[in-house]
């Protein structure tokens, strides 16, 4: 088991009203599983994804990654986990403007010192997503789709055992979307668990399992 | 920034600064301004204190007696080397010597040169009686063991010319027998000679067309040393009482009054400089805190992204502190460099402006003050960003990202 979430709840206060963004959600992900999370905007998908990525604390419930409970991990341990075992592609642009494409991709390696040379691996990943020729460009010189591919390459740098992606194909054309979905499917075949939020039903159809969220709950599971 | 495929953690901070040159330059200038005032103010204040100390040590006499109305002139001679010519009868020498509490007296004769081949401006000639003097003689002895011949002079540290050269005053040549070290006082721009030579100069002064020819047996001042057990103020009161204060034609100036006047002016200046430097420091911290708060707020998404990539809270804080530290250090060094560049070459102008003895700080003090000011400047940026960092660190990474805009 890669990821196990039990009875997750997340409450927000908005204008004095208590809002249940995620309501009693439990799910499990195993190695090599490709799961899509779908649902309308505001259904709680992104909030759930961020809780599972360890970027947001749930109000109640627990998340375990490879058997380790997030609540028992300090900032250092949780950060190291995100840096080495968990790839995360956030919604919207997430490429830092002051660094080149290649520098952006090797960022995880800079944040936590470890052995090995990341540049070669980064170049391979940029090749995989089709933008190796843009390695020395700055983000302002790239299109939205190219920026999205930089974020994907960066999330894969540490060869994570779980890839969490929040609408990774939102800015991409059909052809590139298909390429990225091929890439994700290939990762899953090699044993990486993939959890992806998408509005694209075509893309979701490539997954092993689709979870539908509504008002903070998973209301439907299956293909 | 020049393209570098590989990054170290500190490169992240440097890239961020270099890729935003205007923002970085603005912040550096703000810190530089603060550091300029802090270091420049400290340097000037220290130099003025050194000058006042030197004056107190060099003055030697407890009391000075000059013709009535000339107490400001003697202060000008001592502090700023402003040349003056004034006289009173040498009878005062014996009269003052008999006053209770007076241990020793010695005459001085002041003559302002009309011009000299050493200097573009008239300068002060000070004649003193070598056999009785206790003010100038001990100090001259450090550079000239023997006595001064009639056509020999000792020049102050600011007078051009070296030992063995001759200077011409009123068409008469004087040989430089010794040169004093700089003191930061008016003595630097004065020339010392024995009283006989000064009397000759005074006579020449008349021939050369000087406005106030000295009558026979004139002196300019009597310097007084008080007996042990008496204070300068007590003896001053005694002299004023014995010779009917205000009607005698003389004025008694305790040396401490001159020093105190200088110290008083200095205190006001120090308070002003300290207040200005303190105010600017607080202002710099506040402005930088606001600027950093706005800047960090704008960059929340960037920091959230770093957190999502595995940066710990401490790592993100370090990044911000490195950036603000580099800004502070660069600003601090620029301000110190600029202050040194302006103050050192213009020290004479500053001394004339403040009208207080001024001695430039030694290299060791200069380095110590520069280091201290650099430390204070260096603290500004990290201190200013501390509040924003603490506030940001309270939140989850996702909240930081959301606050930075999706």
C-alpha cells in the first residue's frame, strides 16, 4: 500500500459559516495504480489532494504514506517525503520565474542535499515531455502548455512512488494531453501510483479507477 | 543572471536578487542611506571628540587673560587657528602673578601675518617666553630639545614646509626648526616663536602697514597656572575681584570654559547625529518591514511551491533571510564606503563647518567603527523580514500557496 487515507474531514470557516470542504473521505492507493478524481468545481478535489500530499492538515482523520502517518511526522520528515517519494503537480502555474527551465526541474535536488547529479536526469525528463530544447529558457519565454510540462518533469525528478497531479493537462492541447497521459500510464506500469484531478473525461478514461467527488464526499467509485 | 545549469541553495537567493535588479537596487539604496548616516555620523563624532580631547591636553593653562572684548578671538585662535592681533600692557604679568592662588604666569604675543609664502591666507604667529612658559614649551620640547633662536620658528602640523626650510613674514626670513604633529586644533595652523622674535614681527607688522601697531611693552595674553588646592574658578573670581571686573580692561577666561563650550557644541552635535542615525535606522527597519511584507506577500505562491517541492519551513525562512541579509550587507558596505569617500577627503571642510577641533580617527578605530556599523546595517534586513517570515510559517504550505493566488 502506497497511500491510505482514513475518514478525512476538512472544515473551513467562511463568513461565520462552517464549510465542510472534505467530508469523511477514505481511500487507498496501491503501487502502479492510476486513479482519477473528478467532480465539479468546489467539490473538494483540490483540498483532498493537498491533504494527501501533506500540504494541508485535515481537521480530522489520518493519512499514511508507505505506512507512515503524516500526523506523526514533523516538518522536516514530511518535507523530505515530499522531496523524495512524492511528486506533486499543483493547479495553475508553478514554475519559478527567476530560474531557467532546467534549473526549475532540478529544484527539488537543490532543496535537499543528496548524492548524484540531477542535470542528466532532468534533461531526460525534459526530453520525455518534449521541451528539452527549452532547457535554458526562462519561464516568461514559454507558453502555458510548456510551463505545465516543466512542472511535470520537475515532479518526476526524484522518481517518486506516488505522483499527485491537480489538473495537469488543463492548459494543454489534445495531442500534448495524450502524450502526458501516455507518460502517466507508463509511470503506472512501472509501479508509480498516480492520483490525478481532471475535468477531462477523455484523459480520465486512461486511468484504472475514477473517483467522483460531490460536496466533499466521494460519491462514486469505479470506471 | 548568467545561465548556470546547476544551483546551490544560496544561488537561489542570489538568482532571485539578480533577476529583480530594480527591486534589489531600491532596497540596497535604502539600507545604504541608513548605513551612510550611521557610519558618517560615528566617524565625525569620534573625530570631534578626539579633537576636543587633544585641545584639552594641549591647552595646558588653567586660565587665560586677554584684553577685554577679545575672549572670542582667543577661542578662535585656539580652536580654529583664526589669526588675530591684539595687545595689552605687560604690567598685567606681574599684577596677575601676585593674586592669591596663582602659581605661575607666562606671557604670549599674538601677531597675525599679512601674508606668508607658506600659506594662501594670513596665519597666526604666537610668541611665548621660553623661560617661564608652561603651555607651549613642554609640548615643543617633544620635537625641539633646545631653545629657539630669534629667527627660528616651530610650525603647526597644517603649515606647509619642512624642517630647514625658511618662511618669510613681513619681509623677514624665519627658519623652520621643528614641525608639530597635527592636533586638530587651531595650533595646527599657527607658528610658534620666542617672544623676542614675535616682538620683531609685531614691529615689522606696523612697518608693513598693519592696522594696530603694538605699543612698547605689549603682550596679548597671560597664561595662568593655579596653585594646588585652588580651582580655576576661585582664582578667576579673585582676579575679577582684585581688578574690578568690567573696568580693568582685561577678561579672565578659565580654560575649561573654552573646552566646555566646545564640549557643549559637541554634545548637541552628537545628540543630533545619534538621533538622526537612530531615526533613520528605525525608519529603515520599518520601511524594509513594510517592503518585505508586501514583497513576501507577493511571493507567497513562490514560497508555497518550494514547500510543495520539499523545502522545510526553516529552508524557506533561510532563503528569505539570505536575500534580506545580502541586501543589508550590500547596502551597509555601500553606505560605509560612500561615507568614507566623502568624509575623509573633506575633513578640513567639515572642521571649518563645525568650528570644533577635529582629528581623523586612526585606521584601527576606522575599521572598528566600519565593522560595527556593518553589523548594525546587516541586522536591518533579516530583522525587517522576521515578522513576515513568522506569519508565513504559521500556515500550511497549501494555505501559503492559496494566499499567494492560484
